[in-house]
């Protein structure tokens, strides 16, 4: 049954991503445009449980489109994983007369939102915000483009010093379960090898390829490694393994870490977040729920939250092939 929406709440949850603020701005301004009230929830689901709300209007979100992080803060809530925690959250929602919820985050955020929606028959719409780009049902998640550009900028700098000292660098980028950042930053920065969780090509192949590079006259090399890569060795162990087996190489390791999650969002992420934020509010006003907003071939689309969580967003293996051709 279509529920009348007077007031929505919005939260950011899980790992933050550049562009989350632009998405918040879009949700809150769209709410103002359609003359409904909007509450911001601090610290994700934990703030929902504790009733940590702030009234937000169009002016509350001025000059945040360009800011990294999330003004509402983010958190991972163990309490929300329990039925008792979710009941507390629902009571807060009833007490504060909230009619629908917009959740911005990754698959953990959507799992919580989907369970909550089903348990209390409460309208929920998700916006994908994670640098990992590992969400099914959207070509891009908010923050991925910015993180990718951050990674490329840093790998370019590492390339300078690698080349000056004739060294081999292992550069670890984020991606616990997905190789999107590694694959695309690796190609964009001209890495000699790219190691991703989706494709375990084996250590022998890595050694052969590096040896071949050296023989072909390359004096320095960069291997981009996704943190969730599946060789069974972490980036430091990989570096030692290569140094032991190819002693001609002087090897160094650089772990980019959380710098990839910060910084001003790219224009692409700002535009994506703006489109997704407006779409999320319009879906709720249209009586729709249990959906994630996505983008496919530059068109706004929706996918059921359950599908977004359960299905796999596959990497484009063509990029691996291209990278191999271009590093000969
Ligand atoms: O935002 C996703 C992600 O960047 C993963 O790639 C990474 O493993 C994880 O977050 C680390 O997050 P945290 O330090 O917040 O646990």
C-alpha cells in the first residue's frame, strides 16, 4: 500500500566515500524541493538506534558538495545486527514521525536496510556509496571515480622514484573483495602487472612476466596489488618472494591505504551523487521501497536491495587483456 510521506531520514553507513556529502545534499535538497521534512541521522545505524537525529533543510547542506567524508559521520553498528537493536531503531523512527529512510553505503548497509524494511514493512531506498565499486546493479558507485584518480596520481609519483632508482614497486590499493580500483588504476598508470581478487594468475606467471620485462630492457616496474588479492601472500610477502626469486630486482612496497577514501570528490562523483540522491527521494514519494538506485549506460535505474547484495558486480576482464598487451 502506498504510504504518504511527510518526513524522511537519511544516513551514511560503512566505509565512507568521496561524494557522500554530495549525495546527502541531493537528498536533503530534493526533500526541500518536494516540501517534505528531512532528518539527518548521525553515525549510521547506531545513530538511528540512539535517536541521534538533526533536522536538516536546504541551507544545512550548503557548500558541502565539494567536501570529502560525510558530515553525518559513518559507523558500523553491531547492535543493528540484532533484532533488539533494530526494534530500538524502529521505535526512534516512530517517535520522530519518520515515514521513510534513505541509506547511503555499501553491501553491509544494504543488508541492514533490507532486513529492517522487511521486519517493519518500512520504506527504505539505498544509494551505493563505496570506493570499491563492488555493488551489483550499478555501473558505478559514489566515490569510486575519485578513489581511482587518487590512486593513479600516487602511482604516477611512485613511478618517478621507481624509475630514478631502477626499482620494482609493489603498490597495494584498496579492494578487500574487488579489483576495480587495482585494475583500472593499474591500466591508467601503466603498471607492468595487476593482481586482483577475481583472477589468481599464480606466482610463477608473475615471476616469468617480471623476468621477461627485465630482459626486454625495462629498468623499473610497478605491480599494482588489490588488498584482497588471492595469491595467499600479503603485499610484503609478495615483495619478499619476488626479491628472493629474482635477486636482480631491488624491491619496495607502498600501501596507499585510507588516503584513497578521502579528498574532494571528482566532478563525476558529484554529478552521480546528485542524480542518485534526487532519484532516491522521488522513488520514495512514488511509493516505492526496498530498492537501490543505480546507473546503467548513463541512465538512472533501480534494482531490488536483495539483488544488489547477492549478485556479483563483475570486473571487465577486457581491461586485464589490454593491460597485458600494453605492457609488452
Ligand atoms: O570502503 C571499502 C574499503 O575501502 C575496503 O576496500 C577496505 O578493505 C575497507 O574499506 C577498510 O575499511 P575500514 O578501515 O573502515 O575497516
